[in-house]
C-alpha cells in the first residue's frame, strides 16, 4: 500500500502501546542568554517576562509541561521550515527525539555539517558549540512503529530529502489520533530509532528525567562531539558527506 493511500481508519487499527525514555539535543544558549544582559536576578526576571509576553501562546495540553517539552509545539505555527512529519507553519508541532542519546547527537551533527557544506564561505567557529541533552519519558497506546510491517517497506516515508509523503502520512496519523511515530534514523550510522511525538499527551512526565552537556567542535574534517558526564567522545567525519544528496555516511570514532 502506498503511503499516500493510508486512511485514518487503517492507521488507527495499527496503533500499538509504546513506552520508553528518549533524548533530544538543543542549543544551550537559553540557559544564560538573558543573564548576560542583566545585573540582578530581579532584572533578569523582568526581562524574561517581557520576552515571554512576545511569544506565541502555550498550546492546549502543554500547560503542565516544562518549556523544553513545550517549545516544538509552541513555535510550529510561525516556523516556515517543514520537517519529516510537520508541514511548514503547521498549527500542531512535533517533538522529535531519539531512543539513544548518541542518535540525537548524530542528528544534530549531520545538520551542523550540512549548514557548513551549504555555506562554504562561512568560517568554522573558533569555539565549540554548547548543547544540552535531555531525556523525557514517553508512554502512549497510540503509537505507529514504522520500523515494523506493514510500514517498514514504505521507502517514501524514509526519503532523505522529499518529505511530502511523510507529511501527508502524519496528517492522516493525527486524524487517527496517533500520538507517537517511531521510525528509523537516517543520520545515525547504526540506524537506531527516532520518535516523532505528535501530541503532548504522550509525555509520561512533565519535565526532563535526565540531562547531559555536549560540546560540538566543527572544522574541515567534520565534527567532534564530547560529553562531559558520562564521558563520551565521538567523531563524525565528512569524507563521505555530500550536501547535494544529503548523504549521512558518518565515521564514528570513540
């Protein structure tokens, strides 16, 4: 069955129970950005409130959640860039995460490499980028697992560049009240699984349950990712990286 012909009823009948911890990597600037331009904690609180008042409203169902969990849902409608399971400026956001922290790092590293590959005049940064990894608990009875049949052979859902089929699939999934889509990572050399959380109802706990600090060093050879605790060092080489075809044949070095 083509991915374009899946009906909401068919997807609803394929829903399964799923529960796991997953990881997401974000830039760490949010932790200190307002602190740099204020002198006291009181001033920082005032500035934070001013900034908060300019943001889109918190979507229904997200009121209980930590801001790290809310962000992908809150800014979707003003985000013109589509993603695998989200159309540009979609009214409903998607929280992307990975079952393994290293998979989340591989996803981030790929897009950092892609940025510099598509912007050859941009100099490499002299200092490492600082990123925060955080774990969340997911539990849902309304999960579609694209790594299993009947979805595993749907090549268009795993296309490297064309998201039209997967975005249409996600539209049907939402109609079927699907909350989570589990799918194979194309950026992780070991092809472990990612999650697309379509509904905030899938968060089993309202805040992160684990954290990591990562530094990403970017140069002409690729990216070195270093985690302070637990101590992990990984290199993503760019010998096979091609920005036009967006290949992701990374070399991993521990």
